C-alpha cells in the first residue's frame, strides 16, 4: 500500500505513489505516437527481403505515381544527403573494426530487413501501398548466418573490405590460468548456448520529425533513451549544427535498451522532414521491432577447482553472433559479458576470450543487462553443472567461492572495483524468502509420486552506472532545481525515464532536501531545449546520477532559501527549523514565515534582505560518482562502473515429463541495490526483470531460416509470458549501501534478466537430474525439454 | 496518377458517451478510427495482430481488441475507452485509483487495456479468484511489471468497489 506522509517527514524510503502514473490510467499520457502536427505526413520503409544481396537498381517511379505520395527515394539519394550514422559506441575505439553506416542500403543489403527505400505520403496506408510499387533488382549473395561459418577460414566478409568477420576480439586475462588448471583437482566444462531474444517494449519505436522553418532547425519527437547524445548523432549525420536539433523524448512506453540510439530511422525520418519541410512520422511495426536482436552467443566455460571445491581458474571462449554492422550499441554487450567475469566469485586466474562476430543477421541493440546478464547465465549454469559433477550442493559451492563480505572494495581480475556487497547474505536471504528447505522436502515427496520438481538458484552481479571514456556514454549527469517565487519547485534533469517512474524518485529526493511537500514538485525530463545537458537512461544509472545531482542542486537552493529566511527573521541560519512549510527559529520563539514568503522575498528583495544570495532560487549541479576510474592502472585496466548491484533469484518449477512443459511454482529474489528510495517502484523493477528473464529462458526466441529470413514476426511467434504463467514473486532487500554514492545508491533497473533465466534453467536441470537430463541451451521450450528427456539415460528416456 | 480507392461504410458510434457518425474505409480498424478520427489517443497500438492487448476497448460492454476489429463491421456500437472511466467530476474510477495506488503499471502503455479487461471481470464477478484474474487478463501483455502489481491492483479494486469483500477476505 502507498503510504500517506505528512510534510515534515521524509519521502525517501517510502512507497510514494508515482505522479506520472496517473496520466496513462486515464488515457492521457502523451507517447510519441500520440503527437500529430498540422501538415503531418507518414513514412513507410521498404526493407530488404534478402539477408545478403547486391542491389543492382532501385526504381521508385511506381511509388511516385501513387496519389498522395510526397517523396520516394532510395539509399543512394539518402547517402548523398547524409554522412554515415555516428556510432553510439565506435568499436574502433576499442581496437575493433569500423565502417561507414548508411541510413539505407546503397549497393549491397547486409541483412534481412535493412532499409532499401522510403516513401512519405499523406497517410500510412498510402505510403505502405506506394512502397509496394518500388522495383528493386537484387542479386542475392550467399548469406552468412551462422557464427561458425562467419569465423571459418576463407569466409566471405559481410562488410566488403574487412579481412575477416570479427568486429572485435577482447581477451580478459589475469594470473597464471594454465598453471591453475594444471594443478586443479577437477576441471568442469559447460557449453552454454544463449539464443537471440530482445526486450520488445510494448510501445514500439516512433519518430516524428518537424522542420522548423523559422529557425531552420529540426525538432524530433522520438522514443529515445538518450536525447542529448542522439542530438549530436542527428546533427553529424545530417551535416547540421548540434544547436539546430531539438529532441523531445516524451512519455516512453518501455525501452529496456532497445530505444538507445543508432537506429537508421532516427536520422532518416529527420532527413525526410528536412527535405519536405513538413512533419514526418514513422511508427515501427512489431515485425520491424522483432528485427532487433541481442544475446545470441555461445560460451565454453571451464572451471578449475581444487580438492576442496574452491575455484582456482576460469576460462571462457565466447562467440557472439551480433549480426550486421550497426550504429546501435548492441555489440558492446559482448565486451561487458567478458568484463564482468568472474562475477561474484573469488578467482584470480582467468582466461576469457570474447569474439563479437558480424553476420548477415539483423543487428543487436542494447537489452536489459547489457551483456552482464549473459555473464550470469554462463557462470550460473556452469556453477550448477560443477556442483553436480563435484557432488556438492549448488548452494554450498557458491557460498564457498563468493567474494567475502569483508573484502570490499574488491579488485576483480578484469580491473573492476566492486564497491560493496554481502553475497552470501543475499543468497541466504533469497533461500529464506522462498523457503528453500520446505521446497526441498516437497521435491523429495513429489519424486516418490513420479513428479519432477526442481529448485534453481542463480546469482547476478550487475555493475551499474557505466561510462566509457571517449564516448557519449557518460558516468555523470546533471540536474537543475528551480524554486519559484510561490515556493513551488521545478526539477529539470538530464536523466530520462523509460517508464520506471524515476521522476517520482527525483521528486522524493528534492522534497526531502528542500523540506517541501512533494505535491509542490514538478519534474521535466527528455527535452534537450529545457533539460541540462544529460545522457539519459542506461546502465541502471538514472537514480544514482539523477538522484545525486538533484540532491546537490536542491541543497544549494535550500542554502539560499535558508539564508534569506534567516535574514528575514534576523536570526542565524543554523537556528532555523522548517516544518510543514513554515520556517521558525530556535532563537526567536514567536516569529514564523512560510516557505513561499521566503521564496517571494528571495525574488523581490534582491537589494535588501536577499542581498546575501544570488537570485534566482536555482542551481544546476552534476553528480560524478567517485568510484569510476578512467586512468588505467598498472595493468592498463579501468573501472568504468561506480556501483555493483547484486541479486539472487530462485525458481521452483515442475516439469511434465510427458510433454516437456515447465510450470513455475514459486519465485523469489533478494536484491542489493543500496538504499531503496521507493520500495514499491524497486519491487516493480525486480518483478519485471524476473518475468523478462523467465520469458527469455522459456519461450522468447527470434528465429531465422537458413537463408537469414526472419521467421519470428509477431507475438504469436515471439512468446512472452502472460499473467497466468508467473506465480507470486517474493522480493527481499539485503542492502549494502554503496559507500561512494548519494544515499548509498547502487541502481535497481538493470539487474534480473540473467539471474532469473539462469535460475530457471538450473531449476529444470535440478528437476530432471534423476533422469540424467542436463541442458545448457536456451530456450527451454517443451520440445527441447521433451527431446532431452527422450535422449536421457543413454537414449532410454523415461520408463 | 494511381488513386487508392476503397469502399466505405457509414457507422454510428457512441464513444465514451459522445455520438459520432463516420464514413470509414473498409480497411480501417476501430483503433485507427478511435485514435485518428476521434482523437482517443489513450487506446494504444502495440502489435496490430491482436496479441498484446494495448488496444483493448469495450464494445457494447465486452472487451475487444480494437486493432483487429474492422470499423466498418460496427454499424452501431457503444464503445468505452480508458478515457470514459472518469466520473462526472473528473475523478478516477476506483479501479483506476487502485492501479495507481498499487503501482499496477510502469510505462503505462498496456494499462488502458488491462484496466478495461479488469473492469469487465470485476463488474460481473465481485470476488474473483487469482485464476479468474489471470483468465480475464490473459489477452494483455505487460513488459514492465511482471504482473505482480497488476494482480494486487485488481484485488484491491474489488475490495474498494465491493466493501463487503473485506469481511470475506
């Protein structure tokens, strides 16, 4: 239940109802597609039906003959008007390959679904029909779809001119791994296959670009997590000045990384508006949204243990099928998967090789977890496998190998510096939350009846708030706090909300720091002409850096207000009390002033009682988390994260051995996100990520045929979980505040997809262990599980 | 010039209490008409295949997916969208208030469809079981909440709408 709060109490730590949740409930939230402007035109994009093909010619004359069409142009024409799309994260900075990324295919299409031509018309239906009248002459090439084929010797290069298809190879090595493996008592190898699943927010992407004739500039209403960095991309791609671009990220209907920029449609739709001098809107179809991939990778995890079950070495070799080149930051997930090894485990000797491989599949974009979820999946499946092979309980093996609570700050073998944590405590809390022993007993009883219950546990370490030097992925952010002459507050912040209600968290923090009623606070996000320069939403950063900067700015403004209040009351500032909007002083018992009266005086009496301050009542401050270190250490390593949230997920399931169907029986998570600003909102993040990870492990799968043609085109094929699929989730907090961040914040939004997916796979393997089934390939569809059961026991299957 | 010609039909809709007479082309959906002709932007496009439920409205008191309902098939119909639930003074319907209080939405894109589906359920069934709620909301996908807070919101709405429930629970 939401708590009511009197003005004098603090808001932080309470389940304050999200102000921004009212508008969607009455149908009045303004999502990007809800904006329509005078003279509005609509775009439809014609896409390549081939995964790889030479484009011999594009004839748009048929489209131009359709009544209501304003523009129909091909990739070459767009090329002439634009530069390559600026990379969100340029792989060349990290020693990888780079190429010019056109808004549309020019001579060659390099994946199914790549834009080839675009039509702009009076309405969507006309644009779609006209696009069907465009004639494209292709010569199909043999597509490179499989990652093994892409890395094979002599493979055709997906990008002409590249000597091979590896976009980037990154090794993470430390210690003497060979010696550790040579001396080990046990080496357990686990081959983990993670499939292609993406975040699929309920709102697809939408861009509505307006050419502003008066200022010769562009206003883009867009589903965008990072408005300021996108502004630079649009400017560079369209050869305009950055100050001629305004991005407005309105209410966002979910993002989870998919709305991080680099998409070709972003500059493309802006170009259409510029060429036509009219507003142009494009709405992504679900089929188009399903082109966007993530996480398709295979791991070969080798863990070396001594005779006591202590991990002494870790190897992994990862091949990731990242699809065609893209300006989106999806490829960087592969880098992060390696950087986050070996997760929560204390092992110095590591030898991890990450290969991000280009193919003729559509490209990735960022997805919740940003590669760190894949670390969790690979490590946690391997830990359970090791526990089984070593004859140790998976709980004990983890407890034996966790980094100890008193070892923080902890220097990881990849150069990360984990700020704080109590990993054993989090695990035990999760087990208590689900009643682990109770389920163990039920499992044993069920097995006697011939029913297969399983309990799976997985840990996820989620570095949050990341920043990469030399890129527009920044570690800091800025906010403005402005108190008006009537005592009401406007907060402007560089962080954006993908639908998490982080504006309410900002308001809670501002209300506490200013000492005002939260109802007096309005928060604005996502407008580059209004907000301070900011980097938006990614990497679980919003409340860490947004909240920190709001707090600093609010403290500055509060100091000004206090100074004026003290001057008005003729007392010292440190004698002031502010209770329920009324200032009083311990030095003067009878005199009081309202907060609003003090604010009014601050604006209007600048030459007498407010001489002591610089008006207006406004401050802009930046929070730069001190934990980040970009200066390389003696090994050349940096610590790009200020914060290391962590969590344990537990899944209890029952497997129907006749059908292979998995039923979820009980779920629990214990989470360390530092100080919880708003419990009901954090619980929402935990539960949402849990469902997303379970969906990924069970049924979400974007499939292509052997020619690289997309098979998964709707939610009929891409099966996300529905309400009945998910039993109640027990959520517990076990917080070790980050010693470096405001209020000890660690971030709550990114964690969960990997931990929950891994816990599910571990639960199924636990359930089917009596049958000798062991699966490390996702998703665990009924057919895959049923086949594994049939093939178990040396092909004997179940009796 | 090639003109796109299509047959059209005259339909009469009462949408959230307001009467509209519209000439609609054969290919247009109820969602198109609600959003583009009547300005009911609270009804959302999520998939265009009827799977996600973001477009859910009530047609003559029963929930339906407006993205796969051809407008021309509705010669006369009473439509309720999420925008029609407020009371005369602009106050929230108890079910809207429950979703707000219990954080039954995050990004809110699915919320209009989910609230209407829940309303249809609790109007007929004052004491829905967990299974009843799951069945009633099976047509809607939510990507943010993991559904926990949605279940709680529906249960809370029943308590508020039918105070006698408190004794039963």
